[in-house]
C-alpha cells in the first residue's frame, strides 16, 4: 500500500513523498511573523523562498502533513485511544529531546524516514541504506536512554503496535 501511495504521490506532485520540508517552512513562516528575516538563509532560496510568501495550503508537503495529522486524529478518535490528559515531565522531556534530535537529523539527512529512507531505497540510492543503518543505531541508543526519562522499554513479548 505504501509503495502504491508513494508512486501516486510522485505522479501527482512530480516529487517523491516528503514530510520535513514543510516543518522548515512552518518554522520559517513563524520566524518571519516574529520579525526575523529568514529569506536570505540558504534553505529559503529559490522555490522554498517563494513558499514563504504564499499560504501553507499552496505547499503540497504541508497539505500532505495536514492530511496525516487529521487521519491520525480520526483513527485515534475512532478507536477510542485519543485521551488527552496530564503529561508527565519525563514523557514531555523525552518528547522534546527526541523531537529536536529527530528534526535536526532529518534536516541533515535531507529528509525523515519517508524522504531519506523510504524514498531513498525506492530510488535505489545508497543514502537510503545508510539512513537505515544509522536509524537502527539511533533506536538502540534511544532504548538505552529511555529509563533516564522514567520511561520503560518494551518487553520482548509486547505486540508490535
């Protein structure tokens, strides 16, 4: 199913499936709204610079991201697993540290697991395989440091989901 959706995305957009470039755009727009001119930054040259002057709804990656977020919300709500509550400090700390590291890594790799890995391997690029090895090493490190944030590691008999 993912291969079909990836091919459909490529056919419709003319670009492979990506996610993280929209976050850079959203951050750039937020910084512009705060009075910081990011238009001279290397990332915002060319097409990315033009996106700063347009609505995020004109950016196909942003629209795909909104669809993913909405779909996840609908799925969690339909399953009854969407239950917002008090967030524990350890969980919040782990989420912030993990999110920052993942975002930084995604920008360094010119994509996240979708753009760098999934798109990379689908296009027979070496960088996708390198990304996979590094992701496995990062997962091992993350499992090692989870207890520092008060989080438990999965048990070997836990389900995948």
